[in-house]
C-alpha cells in the first residue's frame, strides 16, 4: 500500500480481535513509527508501553469499565509529560497525537486493526489513572 492508500484504509476497529500474538518485530516497528513522529521543539514528551502479556492485559482490562478492546492481543499505552517547550508553551498533546497517528498508520500498513481509546479512559472516572 502506498501512504495515501494506508491513510484511506485506516479505520477505528471495535470488533472482536483474533487471539494470535502480534510478533514482537511488528510491535517494535509500530512503536518506532510512533517515536519517529515530530514533537514540538523536539521535546519528545511521549513515551510508549506495549503490552502483549496476557496476565498484564487482563489486569489492565479489569479496570476498564465498560470494557473496550478486551480481545485485542496487544495494546499500546501512550504516556505524556507536560514539559514546557519554551516560555509557557507545552506541545505534549500535539506530540502524542502525532505519535499515535503514526502508529495507527503503521498498524494499518502491517495489516492489523486498531482503535485510539482516549475519551473512554480519561473521563471523570479516571480509568487512565487506574491503568497507570
Ligand atoms: C482524541 C481521540 C480520542 C478518541 N477516543 C475514543 C474512545 O474513547 N472510544 C472510541 O471508541 N473511539 C475513540 N476515538 C476514535 C474516534 O471515535 C474515531 O477516530 C472517529 O469516530 C472516526 O472514525 P475512524 O477512526 O474510523 O475514521 C478517539 C479518537 C481520537 C482522535
């Protein structure tokens, strides 16, 4: 697929996933694509944690209510740091958004499905804090 086709083919997937493990080399390629995204003033405020261990996935899913993506064989947790780029300017949200979009496109290019879950875990119930 060329890049424009990959962009066209990327969609949020909320169906059931196959249980096959994602090969580590694919997970690493996806993480690298995320970290190769630009960041404001190159402050690199985004960190990524890929999880493919069943026991850890189950612990994470145990705090996600209502459940989402619970059949996915891997998830990537996106962490951010509110570092000032200059004066009071912080580009952390733009930085992690660029990283996530790069990863979603890499995921599509490698033939997988994905969904960006942010609203669901950062609402008042603070699921993201429990996951952390
Ligand atoms: C910042 C952000 C937060 C999102 N949070 C959620 C979410 O919590 N749950 C969900 O099902 N989809 C979430 N999505 C996916 C959007 O719903 C989805 O991208 C949008 O409906 C367009 O559909 P598409 O991705 O198939 O093009 C989020 C997307 C973004 C960019």
